[in-house]
C-alpha cells in the first residue's frame, strides 16, 4: 500500500523525477481509474500544497472540495487517486475487524454452544452498530414473561 500511495504525503522529500515515477506507477496500477494526465496534475497540485502545513490525504481531499469544487474540476485525477486511497484503507480495516471478532467469538464459545446459536451471535457482533440502536427493554420484558417458571398462587 505504501509503495503505491506513499508519495501522496511524502512528495516534499522526493525529486521531481521520482515524484513523476511514483505517479506513473500509480497510473499503471489503476489504468481504468486514472488517466496519464494524473502525473502532471499531481505535480501542479504539490506546488499548491507547498505553502500548506497540513499535508494529510484527507486534508488534500477536503482542499479539492473547498470553494464549490473549483479545484476538483481542475485536478480530477488527483481527486480520484485520493478517493481510492481513502476508500481502500476503510474497506480493508472493516473487513479484518469483522473476521477478527468472529475468530475470537468462535474460538472462545465453540465448545459451549451449537452452530446455529454461534452464527446468530457472530451476526450480532458484526452488526453491532445496528444492535446498539435497538431498544431492548420491551424485548427483555416479553422474554422474561415467556420464560417465567414461577407459579402465581
């Protein structure tokens, strides 16, 4: 990942020739998404960023969208490259976290419960954001009444 996108934030330490090589390598890696014009666009975009102290990828993306997106139309390939970079990290992290959680749950509980219950628990864990939004008070009360084993005398 760093080999492909590292130059986006480390452009100040690169010579202009190296910057062009890294940008061309990124275009070769994503030929359907980036045009060869990306190389020149990024070199011009770095000239704008020299005076800016914040050189993070998310800040660069916000800078392109500022003022109604005037810079976005000028540096369209740069915007695509930044979006690809920002999206790849999120997808990778989210997927790894879900499977990591599933592995922990399965290894700890696989001996004490059946496959159906384990699958349901895994689904609840993976979809934890949806579960947090649920109001479980009524569900708990209904379950308590259903499972009540006391006899009223």
